[in-house]
């Protein structure tokens, strides 16, 4: 049975993002990126305050670090960098898309073993069908390598509670895929997990029951899938372009949903006054703690 939820957000964070993305819960605060505005945001539920940190490039996603509050690994548009939130300084790790080739880094997430996966996207719609983007992995040795290509827009990277299944969406294909993920970080057995008929699968995360929550760009929904791909619940969002989801709060029973106002017309923005805000929903099944990157940090010598 599919549950169509009319639940209203418990809170709306007035972010006004152009393209909010990549939320992660970090020790009492929510971090996320406004990609097109080149800024990282931080929300403190205790005070209600939102901090903004300017970045030198657009950030698609971030990886948390152990025992670090002011630095993250950021998947910038041209590669990975160690980003200091307070100073705005970047120490580059791997700048692999720095040649104006029409690609930028987009969605990413750390797996249960502490490796950071980040995918690229083809920005030019005219050549997007060439599928020249890829999914990359930052491993424990600090090496950053592409694991598969043939991608248009990499999205929805998420991992099962036991770390043995990886999820991925190529948004224009309206398909969510699943892979087997070995202990050494090798992906295999690519298969269709779910086909999307309304909207486009965007960012995703997994709850403690192993269910995948997937934001649906252009459909104004977040969909909860069972581990076998069945749709269990559809949550309506007061914005047509939800982008990604993350669990937060002390008990991880708050589902945060980022959204975008990018590409909306003036009339659509009037009808969607909360487009670009972040929505917080109370949920019954808690999420899982956000994994942190536990590998080596190797700085680039030539950037």
C-alpha cells in the first residue's frame, strides 16, 4: 500500500537558495550548499540561525571529517578541496575537471566504510545526451578515481545500512540504479532499482530500515522506497523542485529537504513562495548517522 502524505513541514528554514543541495547533519547543525550562489549554509535548530560561508567555486556536495567542525571536503565544480568554512580558504586535493570541458561535480556522499563518492554532470543541455560525466571515488589512500562513466547528471548517491548496496540516479533517465558494493569499494551488478514516472530522481538518503528516500525534481515530492524498490510513501513538498534529503536532529527523526528556485518563471515563483527554502519533516523511522571520510588527505602539487 502506498501512503500519500499530506503532512506539512514542522518547520521551514527561509534559505531562499537558488539551488540548495547536498544536506548533511553534523553534530547539531545542518550543512548544505547553494550551488549557484557559491556558498555553504549552516542551520542551528537551537537558535534558528543560518550562517553563510562564501566559496571560491560552486560546491555540489561535501564530506564530513572526523573531529572537524570548521573544515569539510568539498566537491567543487572542478574537483575536491579541503574547505575551511571560517576563512574561506581551499587546499586542493584533486582538481580533475579544471579544463572547461562542460562538466562540474554534483551530488556526492560518504559510504559506510568512510570513502567519499562524488559524481559529475554535463551542464550543457545541448550535449548532455553524450553522457560524458562519471562517478568518482576518494578511497582510504587518498586516491580519487572514476568508477564508471556514461552519465548525464549524477545524483542520488546513497548506501544501505550494511554498506553492501549503493544507489545512484542518472536524473534525465528517470531511473534509480542499485549496485553491489564490495568491502574494497568495487561496484558490480548494476541493476534497475526503480523507474520514475513523475519528475526526476535527485538527491537521496537511506533510513535505519534500509528504505531509500528520493527527492523528485519537478514533481514536488519525496518518495520512500522499500529495499526492493517498491514505493511505500510519497511526501508532498511546498516547492516543485526538491533537490536532496538528509536526516537530522538529536534522534535523527527530522527529515530535511533542500529545494531550488533555479529555472522557475516569475509566475511560478509567485505560486511557490518557499521555493529555495529548506523543509523539516517529523518522521517515524529515524535515519542513520552521516558517515565521515576516514581516508588520507593528499594535497595536490599542481593545480
